[in-house]
């Protein structure tokens, strides 16, 4: 579904990614783990068109998307839930969801999707008329994920969904991520600081260090790797 071929990303003269290559198959959950500053978020932004690669290529279903604008990439079926959620705090929950469907014109289907998300996240149904800024951190994360799902993505990019959340809420979020993958057939590329939880959730994983992919394998294999345990799992 998605392939990165030797991408280099720069911020001015500083190189953030070095020849990063990876692939994601339809229906998978793939985790990208690494330390702070390794380039995980930059990888997602390169896919989304926010930080276009200077060299290399991003392919979606075999077609190059490296030079497309972010809105064109959303139209193709790729949506990103950004680190820190970045909901619209002054808009209501319902209005935030409507913003997720901004590029769609199928009003009846939009309403049906909104109702489906209210069933998936019952707390959002209760808060539908409240400003997004009044929600708790966990509720805002649910809203950010729901807003992205309103675009009906085939590939969902999640950037640090557990950031700032209590362990109980984090487990709830990750259970819903698995449900979205299984019940809606949504492929997921997950960037997550909590490497243990990410690898428990994912099918496969990549390890990023200093902007380079240094390891890839089945998630269960990475979980049992002593070097990964020592570096990222605190074992």
C-alpha cells in the first residue's frame, strides 16, 4: 500500500532523515519506534506532504505522491493524526468532526459516519455540543482520531497517540486503534514513544535511530530482541 524509497528530509541545512526505506501492506498495523528526535514524526510528515523529501520517493498503491500537496494526499486516502492532537479548541466536537469531512460531498454518508464514531467513542456523543478545548486529554485524542476517520482514510497515520495520557486511557485508545484496523479495514502506521505498547499492538515494526532505519521485523520478534528490550523497553 505504502512504500518509502530512500527518502532524505532536511530542515534547512539539517538532515532529519537519511535514506529511509520502508513498506506497509494493506490491512497491517506497522509501528515506527525510536528515541526522541530520531525522525519518527518527520517520517509521517514526509508521507503527508508536510515535509517533502529532498531525495527519494514516496509511493501510495504504486503511484508516486512525493510532490503532491497535503490536501491532495488526503483525497487519495491518507490521513494523519498529529502529535499533540491539534483539534480546533473553539469548535464543538460535532464541528471538529465536520472539519474532518471537509473534502467530502456525500452528506448522508457523512452523517452516518458521524453516528458510527459516536458509537465507537460514546463520550464524544455526550460532548458533541461542547467546545473541543473543554475536553480532557484522552477525549481530545479520541476526537483527533475521529476527525481523521471522517475523511474515510484507507491509511491512517498516528503520531504519538499515548502522549500525555494516563495508562488506563492509553490502553483504551490502543484497543480502539486495533478495533479500527480490524472492523473498518483501515491500515495503520503508528509512531509511538511507548515502544512496548506499540509493538504489542502492531504486526510489524521498524526502528529509527538518528534518522536511519536500523532494524525491521515482526513486532513479536522485536519485542523479544534483547537490544530492543534494553534500548526501548526498559528491560
